[in-house]
């Protein structure tokens, strides 16, 4: 893969966007993933010119300059009423009455309108964290914790500079970022607190507790992109001749000389053939089968990725439907090639890194990923060392050949090599990997850095809905044949999109190991030494996510290690994804009930389980009611009477025994991870520490909850929703209730009729008759039918499918992808 890295990085640096070091010091755990080779086979890099070939010991000739070739006029002109932005080479417009600000055009602050001065209070968010032992506090970004390597002290340079730490007779070193004293997006105050100003306001000089602590005198809004003016991928724009496009010979890039001169294109002062490694694939990763299946069955992340891409690409309904159909068809038939699936799985993995792994599959994948990030650093650092040695020895040999053996490389006046440009090819990013980046961050917005988000949104329209299968094929071709990314991408119509993303993602990995562009030889040597030290450190993924640079590095490594289309294991995938549960070809990917005429259509994402796909496993104990928290913890109401109800028990997702809780109740629900109950007197209680806190409200006979809210059914059958510190009556009568992840209630009334609350705030009746209802993902409702069987709603048929033929159920619970049933004899079963 040949990328004009030096030119691209210069442009990137000019815009202040070079991603800097984020390093971490907690050892990745050893698991089943440890035995998997994360880098596969890779060749050894070597110099091509301008240095010594370390394999032969021969000094190679200089690399030189070349002419540029004119390819044509620059494309397009700005529509009337819009303005041209040179940084993005695109046309934008501000809302009526707004003027352009000095902020970047692709930020929410690009346009402003003056208003009368307004003042607001600042809000205290938290106290400041103390820096861990062995680290020191720096005022950067309102307060950060950093540490120097052992034996090194702090210099007078900026804390994020290459020479922030010094030691006598040793090259300078970087400091290591440890943590923020205040959360990202807040600011610190000398009083020890962390504060925020309202959106659009900035801090004044007044005390942070004053009424005028925050101020604004303008409204800020985003600009609207109207058109893009670009040369083709791999070409260079020049203002000469009214705006023209030029190309440089392979292996060279635009110099500072005029585009029409003989020196318009420059070869770097040395050229390097980087080591190549074989990229991995999603289904070659430990735990990936289970996690990918969960993401497909839940559907929410995949649908969010489709919606995000459709919105950024400004697709009409026809194109959106085409994208939806083809995206789900690809996931069903060739999941290993789907960029949308890979991006959706990454969003899930991002949240697992933040919140902690709960399953063996998640633990294995995170262990593997931490190892992979470290291996990326080691490989790039090793290449950097070889580049440096090749260049220094080449300069020394050249000096010696001129009869001046006492003059070393530091006295020649020759600039050292551009490390980032020379070793960038070690990150073999095909165009398909760049496509994956455009879908990341749909359901977890913070999963991607603003720099990547802006770039992916800017180029999203370059990929049409029917092209991402071709883009993936191009990536495979590039990886297997050595074809350049730009050439491969052009066949899929994504050259203009893939090129900048490839540069950005590769740059993030190189930047993370302290790479920089420098002319000072001492500084460059320090950078190489520092990179080698940093690459030895085990990686803490959770700490990576604390910074924008770290988030980009993690996402970049994800695209690297998932781009090869390894097919899933047929037997394993079939067990996890039974045919009846796979996403329908061309099926509607909607997650929520939508009105069609006077009926509700619920397209079940099939967190549900098909008949014959799984089995009921008996769990020890006996219970009258069951509910599952968002963390997988199961709560039950037992059968032993105590006080105003029955004993209460809980069981963590990975536990094998029940733990008795204080109190007594008759019905239970879980608000995220907090249990709520009602007792035989209709009183409502919320879990508080090891006890319960009474919640005032109407006398209740049932309670339902999800992370989006709490609802009750009164003893009179009336329905109430928790609102603030009170309850809001919602028209309708019911006997049993549960709440899905979107906060939508599903109920069964005294006659056994089943209803769901639609988006128009009305109840829609579903077919069938039931005695209890439980719902996890939107649309994936489970009921105990009046015949004692458990059913799951089928949104395609608008009816219910039996989960099993057992006729003994009396209650049902669902959450965290789990389904539990209680029999009429109070036996407990879990669907596995």
C-alpha cells in the first residue's frame, strides 16, 4: 500500500490535528486469546534509497525530485449563497441571519448571531480527583495527571512535549498521561470542584459560584455543507491556472516548489519498504462469534449504524430502503464482509471496555484487543528503529567515503527521516477498513473521536448504498495482492473517501507511540527511543478511552484486526443464529412499533428465541415472580411468606447461588440495576444500599421497569408512570406490565388482552391472550399465554411464535438478553 503520507501529515499538522501520545500501564489479562497470534506473518522492512540497506550493508543512492503531471481542472463551483472553506475544500452556508465565526466549519460553532448579553450560573458536577501516587498534576485542560519514567524528572517543556521529562546523560522522554482531575467537558476551579457552563456559554472572571459565572452574547449554530470541491483521490490541488489537479510519481509527494517546476514532487530523504502483516478478521477473534450474534439479535446497534449513515449521506427514502435491505441481506448471507456489523460490534465492545466485561466471550475479546494494540505499537516501533539505524549508518558511511571519518551524522546538516511517512505502510488498512470507520459511533457517539467523526461524515456521500460490498472486496484484493489502497478503492467508488480515512487511522496509531515529524536529529532520536519504551508497556484499554487520541487508536486497531473476511465457524454460527432468527433479507430494520393504518407493526429484533433453538435449564430454588436487571442480575420473589409478602432473592449473572435480600414483596422489577418492589399492602419500595426506601404513590398490584423508567399498575387497575418524584396517570387499565429498553410499556389486562404503547401515546392491541408479559429489546416481547405456554412476538407475522410446548408457565422475566420462566409449581427455568 503506497500512501502520500508525508504530504498528508503536513496538511494534518497544519490544521492542528496530529494525534498525540496516549499510553497505559496495566497488564492485559491472560486468557484463551493469549495463544492467538495477533499480527500473523509479516515481512522485514528495508531501505529503498537515501540510506543503508541493513540486509546487505550497502549504501543506497539518493532519492531525488520529479515533475508533477497535470490531470485536469478542479471539479465544481460553490452554489449561490454558499461560501468556500479551504480546510475541507467544500462549500457551506450559515442559517439566515448568522455569520461565519473563526471556529472550524465542520463544528457546531461555525456560525453565529449576536444577541444581548446573558449570564448563567455554573453547575458543580463533582469534586476533583487526586492524582495517583507517583504522578504529578499539570494545569493542561483544566488539570491532568501525568508521570515521568522512573529516574526522570520534569523539564521546563510542556507536559505533552517530546522532552517533558529529563535525566542526566540520557535522551529526553515523554511524560505519560494518567488521568483527568475533572471529567472531559468540565472545568476545574481552585475550590476543588469540577463545573460546567450551559451549552453555548463560556466562563467569565467572576467566582464560579456567582450568578454571572457563565456568559454568552451570541448564538452558535453549525454550518450546512452544500457541496464538495475536490480533486480525485491521490491528486493534489493547486491554485495555478484557476484551480487545477496534479499527480506525483509513485513514492513521491508534493514539495514546497512550484507545481510546474522540475522539483514539484519530492521523494523523502530516504525511502523505506515497510514490513507487511496479514490483517485479521472479525470471526477470527476469540469471543467474536458470541458477541456478533448478540449484536445481530438485538438489532439496535445495526439499525442505528444504518440510520446514521443514511442521515449523513442525505439518502431519500428509496435509497434508505435499499441500504437497509442490502445491509441486512449481507449480514445474513456474508456477515464476515459486512462493515456495518463490524462497526456495530465495535460500539458494543466500546461500552464493554468502559463498563467492564460480563461474559467469558467479552473478557477474551478485550484481552486479545489489548494485546493487539500493544503488538501494533511494537511492530511500528521496531520499524522506526530500523529506519533510524538505516539512515544514521547511511550518513556515517557517506561521510566516511568522503575521507572525513571523524564527522558523524549530527554534523552533516541533513534532516533525519520522516518517521511517520516512512513506516505508515506497516498499518495495512484496506479501503474496506475505512468504510467500517464511517459506521462506528452510531449507537455510542463517544466511541469515535470528533476528528474521525467529522471526516467520516464529510466523505460518507462518496459511498453509495450498493457499493459497500464492493468496497470490502476491494480491501481483500488490496491485502492479498499488494494493490494500492487508492487503486483498489476506486473500483468500489470510494477512493475520495477511503484515502483520507486510511491516512487518519494510520496516523493515530503512529502518533500514539510518540511519532512526530522533526528536523532536529537529537529530538528524532529521542522519539525513536521513547517509542521503543512505550511499545513495551502493556495496554489498558479503559484508560485509552479517556482521551480523543486514545479513542481513535482503539477504533483504528479495531478496523485493522477485523478487515480480513474470515467466515464464521458454520456450526458455531448456526447454533448462535438459528435460521428463523436471522435478520430477514430486505426486512424492515425498525426497532419500535410503528402504526400502519390502525394497527401496530412490531418488527421483533429477535432477542427472542425460536422454537427448538435453545432449551430451558432448571435453576435451583422456587419463586413467584422474576425480573432481570440490565447487568444480567436475576431477582425473584420466593415462596416463603415473610412480613407483607414473600422473601426476596438475587443472583448475579455468573453466580451459581441465590443471595437473600432484606424485606418482603409480591412483585418485582429492575430499573436498570436497581430493584423496585410492591408488597401485599400495595406499598412501593426502591432498593437503597442493603435496604429499601419507601416510595410514595398509589397502592400497586404490579410494577414494571427498564433503564428508561418505572411504571406501576394500581390495585384499581389504573396505570401510572414515574415522573420526577411523583406518578403520572396514563389512561388505560391492566393487571401485568413490563417496560422495554426504549421505555415503552407492554401490558396484559384482566381479560388477558395484550397491549403496547405506540409512538402516538396510544395503546395498540396485539393478538392473543396472556397472563404475564416481559420484554427486553423493543419488539422482543415474551408472554405466558392463557394456555401456559411461553410465546415470543413475531413482527413479520404480527402474531406470536411458541418458544416451547411446555404448558406449565405462570410468570416470565426478560433482560440483558435473558429469558426466565416460573412454573405453576414455582420452579425456575432459564432459556439457554
